[in-house]
C-alpha cells in the first residue's frame, strides 16, 4: 500500500480489520475492542474473506461508519480513506455507508454477540479499551433480536422501559435487568452480550446478577435503587421498532444515471422483476429497494470520477426522495456484486463460473451415487439435493375424505393432479434412522384437501416423535430426490383418483409429456391431447383405445428415449408403436384432432444462476414477515429460540429451534418470502421444514462446518442463569464493594437513596469495604448471580454481635431501630474480584464488544 496516503498495513491473518478516524488518521482498533463505536467518530471496517469456501464465494466488504455526533471533517476523512483503500484492493470490494443505529445486516454480522455505542469521543492518549478496569458506573440499553446493540444512556430510571433490557455496570458488579415484556430469546442474547463484556473488559472477574422478577430479586433491586434512587411511577412501553418488512422490500426500481451539461440526470428504467441485461458496463445505475436500501451499480467501463462520486450521488438521491439520512447505501462494482444485490434480479450469470466443479457434479449424478460420499461430504449432498441414493423404504398415502389412504407399492408413482399425497421415505445415516416426509400437492387439489394434507402430516410427525423432515412439493416442481425414490416412474394424471384407485372417466385420447434423462430428473405429465402440446425436444406418449404411440422429437436424446420406454408400462398396456417426428401416420394426427404448430426450435441449456445461499432470522411484526439476515453464517447462528430461513434459490429451508415459538407459521412465512421476493420467485419452490437435531445433509452441507453433537448438552437461558448458583440452593448471595457505605433506611419505606460517586469509590478502585447482602433477606428464584466463592474474611461482625451492639458502637450508617434488617458488614482481605467459573456463562462468539 502507498504509505504516503496514510494507509496502514492490512494483516493477512485476519478477516476483519477496524480503524477509527482520529485527527485525520486511520488508527487501528485493538481486536478486543471490535464492536465498540464512539458516537463522535467515524470508523472504517474492512472484511476480506481468507477462504472463499468459508464464505460461499463472497467478495470483500468495505464499510465506513458514521457516528451520530461525528463532524463533517471526520466524515470527509473517512470517505477519502475509503477511496484509497478501494484502490489498494483493486476496486473489487463492495462499499457500504453505515449510520449509527441503522447499520446493514452485513455490518452487524461481524460483531457477535453485539455492538456497543459509546458516548463522546476517544481521547488521543486513551486506549480504546482496557481490561480489568473497574472505575466504571454506566447504564447500557440493550436492544435487538438476532443482531444486538448496547447504547450508553442516562444513569436514571427515566431511561428504562418495559420491553427492553438494561445493564447496570458498576465495575466489579454487572446487573442485567430484563423488562417484563422481553422474550426469552432477547434475555438469552442480552446475557450473551453481558458475559462478553464481563470476559473482555473484566477478564471474567466481574459478578453478574440477572433480574427477571423485581419482587423476587429484592437483593439486586436494593443495589439498583442504591445507585439509581427510588423509582417513581410505572415504566413506559418502548418505542415500537420500525423494522422493514418483506412487503416493503418487494418494491424495487432501477434508475439510469447519466451526465448532461454538468448535471446528473436520473431516469427510471425498470421495476421488478429486473433482468441482468438492463445493466450496461459503460454506465452506472441506482437501485432503490423500497426506500430501505439504496444500491449503486458501477459498470466496469464507467469513468473514474463517476465512481468516486458514487456515495455523494446516492445521498443526493436519498435527499431528493425524502428518505431518512441514515438510509443504508451499498456501492457494487461490475463483476463484484454482493449476494443481496444479485438476488434482486430474476437470474444472474457470471462471466466465469464461481464453482468449477458443477460439471463434475452433473457427471456424478448420472452414475450410481455413493451413499458414504454423500454422508461424509454433506456439501456434495446439498449441491445435488440428494440425502442418499434413494434406496431406502418408501410409503405413499393418498388424501381422500380428509384421511390418508395407503397406496399399493405397484402404483406409488401414479399420482393425480386433483389429489394430495404423503410420501414417507426412511433411510439410515451413520447408523441412525432418518425420515423425510414429502407433502405433494396437485394443481387441481381443493383448499380442504390441502388443509387435510397438512393435518395428516402433523399426525404422522407426532407418531414419529417430531423426527420427520417435511418437504412441501408442488406438482411439476419435484426435487431430484423425490423423483429418484420413485425410480423415474412419476406419472401425473389429470383429474382425481377415485376410491377404486382408478381415475375418473377420461377422454378416448390421452397425451403424456415425458421429460428427463435419468431417474433423478424424469417425470411424466398428462397434457391436453392436441398437436400444439408437442415439442421437438422431448418424448410424448399418445394413448388411444387400441394403440399407444411413443413419439420421439428430433431434438430428444438417447437417454430421453430410454427413460420414456420404462414409463410406457405404467401408463398403458396397449400395443406400443414408435413414431419419429416427421414420419407420423395419418391416424396419429387424427387422434390429436389434426396438425397444428408446436415448438420446434432447439432448447437452450438452462441458465444456472450463481446465487449464494442466504440465512435469515424470521419474526413477525404487525402481522408482517420481518427477516434479519446473518451474513457469513455458520452453525453458531442457529439458536434454539430461532426460526431461521435458508434460501439456496432452488429450495427454501425453514429451521425450527427446539424452544422457538411460531412453528405453525413457518410454512406460511416461507410462502410469504417467495411471494414478496423482488426477483419474482416461483411459488412452487420446494419448502423444507427441519426441526433442531434432525438436519439432513442437504441442509448441513450449506454450512462450512457442522457438529452433529453441538446441541447435546446445550443449556437453556434458565439453566445458564441458575447455573450461576453452583451447587447451592436457590438462596443466592451477591458481593458488592462499596467504600464509605451510606445506605439510609427510613422506618416508613425501607428504601435506599441514590448512591453518589463518592459512595461508589470502593467499587471503582477495587479497594475498600464490602457490603455482603444476607441471603435470608433477598428472596429466591428468577434472579441469579454469576460469582465465585466469597473471599477470605479476616474480621467481621456477626448478626448476633450486631444485634447486641450499643447504638453508639454501631458502624456508620446502621439504623439502631432496624439492626435486624440490615445486611452484614465485613472487612475483606481481597486482592481483586473473583473470576466467574467458565461453566456459568455462555461461551462468547466472534469478536465480542469490549469497552474501557
């Protein structure tokens, strides 16, 4: 890099790099302080994937973050440094503008378990974060679902509300107060952030108390009221979170930007669904996704000055549209587009295939699949969409009279468009029995039959103790494994199947369209019996009362012909006659009602779009689906309280955590996701519902690594909180260091007044007297501490001694009229706060936030 530009070196051993802009310089932020952001500064964050496999072929991302109190000079410096870094990276990075509190999901995905917004600025002589620093007295407001943030707020009850989490940080003691309306998943993620702060800033030696119920957590509330004063009145509700729902994101508009007489002219070009050919390499464009995000696409042949002005033009567009100034901006270059940008288009092809082994996979699927290889290499199973070689056990039921009726194995592949079917597949993986239940829905099925299909699937799932992986399949969009377990013999008849297992009376002439070259992609569909339904690229079967014509189009291959011959027996037992296109006998056309034009051009190979898989957390707000993306995802991002959506483009996976609520809405959310997708996705895309602990290789293969035993001993939030008690019963103890302890307990209310900074001196400098709250006066349950055993005590006043002391001999601050209600005063010999046992706190992930 050019040292004259003031750019620091980028370490090659790290994916993530963070700099703070200070005095017009880029100053590296220590790794342990990643996730800390001062409101008066700007930051630059660079993510360079070291392994393309680990990030599914993702490009580099370059962010510049603007604090809400940052000045114009700092913002200008950050913008200049971003341009220099972009040049050093060869222009291949995706650029992002991030505003405090409104960062993109990509940005927030770097900092787990959350980001911390710090008040003020960073003094030049001060370190960004110091470990084992105890002179702290602050209140943090913790918000967010999948991506958590903590903001320093006023140290007052006025900062609290009923729906969020607040952390009172007193150095050696950290109290997490959970609002009465917070969900258990929010509490768990708040605790993960609290434990991360404890580990990063206090070396794990601070004590953590959790308040879930103020009435039962009297000891902890006594400490909070000592610091914050007595609370007056009821807590307010939180300000509703204005999350962008999928319906808002469904609207996309593409604008062409050009220069005309030194002015920029922005002209609307198209709306959804967008196609890639709209983008010309000599121009640049603005894409508006419903006002939630603005993209700028720069063609490879566009001018250098235009590229430098990308952010300024995007901000001018935001202002002209009347959008909030914090609207996220993403600048992408031709050939280095982000996954989110590509998926705004119907299809996306790259000049060079990102996955060089696609041809090898297509060749592999032609032969006999190696089950061991599919199970040992789940990434292969995911790409091929095959859990095994389809040699397992198959059971089929037809939904009739709202009940399931078993089908004869000889007719397993013969389905009717007016019915719904359940297909249960049983196989073994590493010696363990696994199940897949396909819910097949015909195009002509009624609403009541579809409802009955789902109800019967629920019953089967209960019978198998929730172990079924459910795949919702729409007629005509069957996945390869479904076709393979029917051995390429899937035939879909028009009409409905009667109780005698035969279809309704059909016309004398029936025409069937046979498509496919092997058992993994062959299916046969009945089509209208007329000549216009033919296609020169395929094979058709015309069944009459006396003969069966097997018609081979000129463009069909030998593999297609062989598969068609195996299907004939399942459709008709009449005499078979082979007919080549152009050599049809007159009776053939008579059966079809005469000649008619039909498609005869050579079929072009299907365009395989290079879409990367994307993972989202699902939630509902005001009845609308809200998705939060987790970029660079891993198994760690699957939490037991979550419902996650994995979009691999060919399939939609819905992963249900064992403690998640909203299981019944999962399939509806998947359907809504497809319906509102700006690329105009097919509503027939298979939807796969998976419960935690029953993941097939077609799902786990999309993750870089997968540990099947990860959740064997996974603790719940309640278990983590209760675990802080160690082997002791639900009676807990909290140790807090307070020098010059002055708690006034009036006989009328028994409440403590607020503590002054002087009172907290002992807590800040780690020395002085210690206040030990008596376990008998504190209540039990729904509040807990993460703490080590008590320090060794050299001298103390027992309760009996305290009760018999004369009033003039009592320690300072003790009310002689209420000696029995006071905690025990002790004088410890303690070089430092105890370290929290590691088994009592959740394991921190990623780059936790740390603060001085």
